[in-house]
C-alpha cells in the first residue's frame, strides 16, 4: 500500500538506522516495521552504549569537518514526520522509532 516516495523513504530510514545499530550499538540490533492508518513505522533497537542526546541529528552535519559519519540520524530526521530516541527497556542500548507519513 505504499507509494514510491514512501517506500524509498522507508528503505533509506530503515537502512540508516540498521547501520547505526551495527556500527554503534554492539554489532547487531532488532528491526520492527508496521503500518497504522497514519504512517509506516520503523523501530530499531540495540544493546550498545545508547544515545545520550535525544536531539541527535537535528543539526545538519558540517561537510568541512572531515568526519565521514554523523549523517545517518540527520538524514532520517529529514525523511520522517517523527523520530524519537529512547533508552532500551532495561536502560541499555537505544530504541529509535521513525514514522513515514502514509
């Protein structure tokens, strides 16, 4: 039921969040996808050190900094209508939920 734009956004966001879980969250994570009447949802959780700043990715990365990373959450925030970052249920890791309007 997704149109091409929604599907493209969902694939990019899911990929970016999964890559973050692998790189920064202990090498693996858990991916959940679902749809409700308002949006397509993606949730990625991991058991890594967590994300201490729930506003991570709200500022555009500096292309002149020389950093090769730091763009994933910013990309996700720009492709979604909602993105939340929380600690895992046991206080470890991160749980990131993203909504693509449907």
